[in-house]
C-alpha cells in the first residue's frame, strides 16, 4: 500500500483501494465543478482518468477553478489538470483531450470502456449527449446541475433528476431528456433559489464564488468513489 493511500485504505479498506486503482473515469469539463472533482478522484487513487475540455485558463476563472492561477492563464485547462493529477499520483494514467464535446464529436469516445462518467459541462446539448451515450453504453453517469448564482454549498446533494426543484438547468434537462426517453439519471444539484446576478457589460452572466462549484465537484467525486469502491468484482 502506497503511503499516499494509507488513510484512504483505513476508511474504505485495501480491497476498495485496489478497485479504485483499476477504475477508469471519464470527466467532461475541468472548470469550477470538474476541476475539483478530478482533483478528488486523483487523491482517492483512481488509476485512469480521461479529461475533456477545450478551454484555456482565463483570469476570470481564478475565483473558482482548480486549474486557474496567474501562472496558468492562457494555458490549456486539460494540460494544467493533467500535470496536477500526475503530481498527486504519478502512477495514474491520464488522457487529456483538448476537445469541445458536442453530439457531433460523441463518436470519438468509446463510453463502454469507462467505469464512470462525470458530466461537468455547461452546454445543454453536450450534457444530453453525454448522458445519452453513457446510458447507451450501460455506464454509470452523474451530471452537474446549476452551480452558478448560488451561495450555500451545504445544499448540494445527489439524487435522481426527477427529485430536483428550484434549479433552472435541471428543469430544462428533465424536459429534454424525457423527449429522448430518459427519465432517470443521477444529478448533483442544489434546491437553493438562485441569486439574481448583476449585469456585466450589458449582458447577464452567472455569478460564482470559490466555495460553491468546488463543493458540487467534491460531492460528485464522493458519489463516484463510493460506487466504484463497492462495485462487484464480477
């Protein structure tokens, strides 16, 4: 047992740590939610992680994103995240895909080879495609709902999307997924009524703060790790 994982093994057991080390997790989006999810997955000892994001780090990301520092502004988010994962766990196999995932690029991924899929992107069409492809492949998937314009991190929880309320994104996703025959999917969401943001340069943009999207990502990672750690060996 590696020293870095001794505390995890005390809590989950050595067999669970072994299961995590042989698991492959696919994460779409490494921003405010996804970056913290990936960091937690790496620290939990996930053996293979594929990360997908087409964005570069900007100064406006610094208030909430794991990859965002003044020293990383302008760099590819997935490359920065890959470096961080390998600094946490040099034995982790990391596939960094600098790609904007859309339904048109879904065929570039073999969802069936992954053990868990995390949807941490913002675009509705991409979220629907990720969930649809994961469901088609029979792979567990968890999707992040709205974390913008919220202030209370303690309200985030995981449930079926049918249980969501007071989340504008979840409302849209429920409708769109139903039209595609998908009525159930795990989501990380908050029932907090969103704060109305101030307008920036004449257009409304979601407000954000360091301690909200990060918690959403950690909750998603927590669900992923506990499911994989208790997965049947069959």
